[in-house]
C-alpha cells in the first residue's frame, strides 16, 4: 500500500505560502491529452492519520466534472456549471469523513467535451467528419481534462496522487436516441461495461493499471472563483412502481429482487407519481454478458409518436435517452455519473447463458436545494394542484443554473429564467440562483453588446429579444431584492443591450430587421413556421418595437434610482418616441387592435398585451383590447385569425390584465392550466399540442402569480421595502397562503361568507405595508392584523 503518513493534521506548516495561480495544480492522466473520445478518470490519494483532525478544509474543482469520495463515501460533486471566465471551486471540510489510520481520498473525473490533440498542439484540425463527437451537455464549457484539489499535504501540487483511466465507462450521443430526432443537447447517455471497469478504485488498495498523476496540459483560460451556490440536493426517494412487465414476479421490483432467466428478453416499466431529476442506481448480480438498457422518458408514446394522457400505459412505448449496462457475473451497482429526468423508466434486459438477478434500484433526487417557505391552499382543489405542479416544475428545472428543460436541453435562457426567478423569490426567498443568472448573462457579450440567448453554453445562440428579457430581470430584482449592488454593477451592461437596438430603428420610428433570432413565442403560422416578429413591407416591426419600448422604460427606472439621471431621461425619450411610432403606424382604429406590422396583415395577443402593458394603449382603450384578444371560458386562447400566446408568453398577457385594472380576470385565464390537469401532467409542458418537453419551467409562472395576484402578496416599494396585500379571490371562499420575502414570510388567511371577508395577515415586524380590498386601503399597523369587511 502507498499510504502517506501524516501526524495529527494535514497542513503545510511554516510561513504562509502563496496560493497557486489559477492554471497551476491541475493534474491528469499521462495519456489523456491524446484521447479524442469521452474519458472517465479515477484519481486517488492514500493517507494515514495518527488521529482524525478537527478540520481539514480543501478546495476542489475539475474539468469537466468531479465526484469526490472519502473512504468510499460520496462527499461532494461539482464544479457548479460556470464559464471559463468564472470557473467554480468547491470548499469542503474533509475532517468529518476521515478516520484514524488509513484513509483514501478519491475522485472520479470525466471529460465528455473531447478535443482533438491537434488543438492543444496548435496543428491544423482534421476534416470535420473525423472530429470526435462532443457529447457533453452543450451548457458544459471546457479547457481540457483536469483535476485540482488544494488542502495542505493533500494538494494536487504535491506528489502522491495516482490516476487510472476507467476503460469500462464511456458516453454516447443522446440526440441519436430521442424520438423524432428532436433537439436534444442535454446530458450524455452513458455505457458501463462491468468486465472492463475498476470497481474498487476508491477502496483501500490499488488494482493494476494505476500511474502517478501528471500535470495537466497548460491552460491559462480558466479564472477560478469560489462557488457562491450550495451543494445540490442528493436525497434518497422512492424509485416508483412497476406498471407493466412481461417478466413473472416483476411487480415486486424494486422492493424485492427479480430474476431474469437465461437467454431471455424482458422489460420492466416503472412509473413515479411525479417527474423527477435524479441519480438512478441499479443493483444486479450474475448474468455474465447480460445487457441492460435503462430508458428515461417524460411520458409514453403511442404508435403515431404522440403522448396524450400522461398516465396512459397500455400500447405505448418508452422512448428517450438510455444508459447501457453490461453485467460481468458479479454483484455490481450500475450508476451513471450525471442525473436524469424522467417520470417513466424502463429496464430492457437481454440475458445470455446465465440468469441475471435485479437486486434493487435506488433513486437520489437532485436539484438546487430550495427550502420551500410558501404554501397555497384554497377552496378550489384544482387551483391548489396548479400551484403544486408549478412548484414541482420549478424544482425539476433548477440545478446549478436555471434550466429551460432538464430533460432536453439543460440550458439557462433569459426568457425562461426571468419567470423562474420570480417563482424562486416568492416560494423559497432564495436569490442566489437568480443572482448567478444575472451575472452569467452579463458576462456573455457578443455582436457588439447582445448576449447569448442561453448561457453558459459552448454554442453560439444569440436571441436578440431575450437580451431585453435580461433587462426585465434587473427590473424584477430591483423590486424584489434589497441588494442594490447587483443593479449598480450591471447598469453598464444594461446600457449596451438597450443601445444595441438603436441602429436598427428606421426613420419612421419602428425597429427594423436585425441578423439574429428574434424569438417571441412557440407559435406556428399556417405554413408551420415559427412565429417571429412580423416585419412589414417597410422593414419595420411593431412587435419588436414594443419589446424594446418596455425594456427602455425599465432601464429608465433603474437609471433614475441607481445610475445616471441623464441616461434615464434619454431612455424615457426613446421609449416615448417608440410609443408614438407604434400608435401612429400600428393602431387599427376600425378593429380596435394594434397590428404586428404597419401593413396591418398580422395580429397577435403578444402585440396587444405589450401595447397595454407598456402604455401604448390608453387606459380607456386597454380593457376593450384585452376583451377582444381573449375568449370567455377559453383561458388564454385568442379569437380566430389572431396568434395566441403559449403558456410562456401568457405571463405578459397576465401582466397586461393587471396593468389595466382587470386582475379579477386572472382565475378565468387559469382555465388553460386546468385543462392540462385533465391529461395528468405532473410538470408543465413547453408548448401547446404535440409538445417536445413535458418539463418546462417557463410555463410554471402561475405558482408565483397565485401568491402575488390571488393571495395578493407583493412588494409595494423597490427592494421589498414595503408590503402590499391586495387579494383577488373571485369565487374562492377560503384561501390560506404564505409567500417568502427578503424580510421573512408573509402569511394570509381569507374567508368569504355572506358577502363579508374576514382577512388575517401576519408579516415580519420590519416589513410595513397596507391591505387593499375593493379599492380601499387599510394600514398593517401590527405584525398580526385582522379585518372583517363587507
């Protein structure tokens, strides 16, 4: 054995030593730099202690990812998703996991963003067809495979670390596995061949094939920062129940073992009560040479590739990404390195000459460790269910970043993230993931001031309209959070975004075309093309101009409060000019609607909602406009001949109703979400109809609005300095709700009987405010207030 003997504490004593530069201390395998396929490394360091130290702080990171073990126990993972300019390091105290005597600190590190060796050597690249696949999630950036741990004598700057390539573990292209080859850029499916793997790499002794670690190839491109986020959840939860199998006795799995006979093909389909993001672990024994395919899917598909009712099982297939495990006849636990998202998981087993025993399956849920403070319980059970499903969606799609869809992309988009942040504020009162998002997008600076539409990412995907949603994020933060420094340091970046659109303004005042993707919403026109801003014959777009107008108004408010008042006046003037151009060129007096272009050829809820929200429409016009763009009893549906919002852009439609003093329409708009409950969604989908994604948090905004609109708990001043409670109860007879604020939880209880309202409100002592009912305001003079009002 190769133990380093250490007395009492693991620290380098003597004068303080300078910390290594960001590019120093990285180690790897001698052959790793030349490898062009996905690679998994095992690293280990053996130490012997006279006694367990009181503390042993270390900082650890890796490229792409690591899982750290001490004496065989998983203790940390990371680094949190970041960028080369903000590469995260995790601080951990190893002392609680150490013991007197021999100890092994070990890590599995993987790189699924493989680069040809020519890149490192500066030689010309081979033909594109010869390049290796980059199967890592597209959100994963990389400077090259490496591991770095700093902590006294354990540091990777010191000798003693050993390394081995795991020949039995690799990864494949997920896009080739998903149905209809739909856009998939998330986690890579993995292949584990038990016969080639080293199963005791974190144990007390080394097997063959280990070498001394070597310095990783030089990389000065990573700038290291301390991770501001907490460790992700890793909690044991129920694995689900068997809902279909062609194997006798499989109904008892995974609570009890089941045997798959020799030379048998068998399938076991498990279903969870709700969607989950989690790490699966499958225990097997025997079955030398047996292949197990574990498929993950949000819902089952019928023969036409449709899904329909998400609870239906009969005659339907589990289609989606899958991990592949190959047994070697021994007792093994198969587990992918990265988490998966699923509601249905199917085991597809093919045995050879030996039977295979499925011993059991465990599931460890993961995600950002939000602590749920909020609650919503009303006299309408379906409304309560809408709130619960929305929070479940937000949880499944929140990890080290917000994600549009944890199954399909795992990317942080501005448009999606703005709405996800509002849910986090209201339900958990935790702004850390939101601040991460603001700073991440600010770092992205492309094409003269725009931002990547999704970031972090290895892909260039500029969505011009989404950069305006980032300005909305700043505006929301300023209202919801007391930390003004986030706004102040991002004002220069905001100015670049707003100014980028100025050169596209045409002489008539409307914004003209630009070379980037001007995404608005997943709405399809009659020729089945996505609906983007509709530019008229003059080259201008009323809809694009309205989006810019709204961001200019938000920017002016932020400048006036935190920045340059002259720039605030300039933004206000530009917004006023945009408003005047839209009124002059886009208002159809005959129809009482705003057109999407000056040709009056296209109309949308989107354009008219923004016209109301940003005061292009007058207060007198606004109610009639909103009545014309919605249908009674049809939720957010638009009349024939008009583009209707999807679940995502409906958030802006709802804001327009509020702005027009029509918040009492909110519960009727929720009919669209009620309809989704009828087909048993457990998380909200991406779009209407044949949606790709069943787990899309941009559709979960009712979870924030049921607290803010219906329960009426909202900030009344920037920084949540004051509270305003103005419920919109509609037909509800009771409602008990709690919402998070930066100063603590606010709880309300409402009872309506015989035309009388009894309202009880509990607030933090430091959060003063008012209660509003039927247009009258009542001061909240006590931490507990009670009102009985007619």
